[in-house]
C-alpha cells in the first residue's frame, strides 16, 4: 500500500522532537476512543513539512466522522492534496487518507475504494497514536504530526509543525 510522498530526511535534532510513532502488532486490536477524544484537532492548521508549506482543515465531527483536507505547496505552488477522514468504528477510530495530484487525479487506485488507513493504537491525553502517524496537541496553539512513511529503502519519519490559524 502506498504510504508515501517525495520527502526530505529529518535532521537528528528534528527527529528528537518528533512524537513517538506507534504500530499495532498483529495480535493487538485497535484502541478504544471516540471523536470527542480528539475534538481538539478540529479547525484550521498551517505550518511546515516536507520542505514546504502545509495546511490542514478539519470540520467538526458529524455522524461519527470528522472530515478534513490537507494541502502541500512548495515555493507558492500547490503540489498535492489529501482528503482525510477520522471515523468511529466499533468503539475505536480509523484515520483514512486519499491523495490527489495538483490536477486532482487520485494517487490510489481510481477503480477501487482504496485509501491509506491508519487504525487507532491509543489516545493518551492530548496525543492520538494511529498505526504509523501521531497527532500531538502541544497545548500552546500548535500541533505536531509525525508520519512514518515507507520508502524504497525502508521507512522514515516526517515531521509536520502546525499552528492554529482559526
């Protein structure tokens, strides 16, 4: 499955600041939580990541789902977009992502209902651990997102630093 973007490697100093990235083992089930546990994610967030400018916007939860969008631009030019969904499932949460090029053609299989899915590992206070990505509310109007991405050579972690813009 695609877990990817064309990315820059983190410096050791930035990596030390990154939130822990957790994974579910094959014997583990997803952690228990509801959208109320991550309601702090709602709103508009702007910042930096992938060597450019990023923006994430999350609508209030409705009907067991919280939808969002992500935009990445480099040197003032949009590069790609994501549609995102936090979804309540069987007492847990799933974070689902679908990627689009700047012309809005999908990265994932267009003929299938393919998304990149991140099941919940746990919510601990103001940190939401999904399998491969972590959202951390820094309680100062900022949010840090760590994302483990598959590359041809293995995995690496990308860090996104956001500040509340609404």
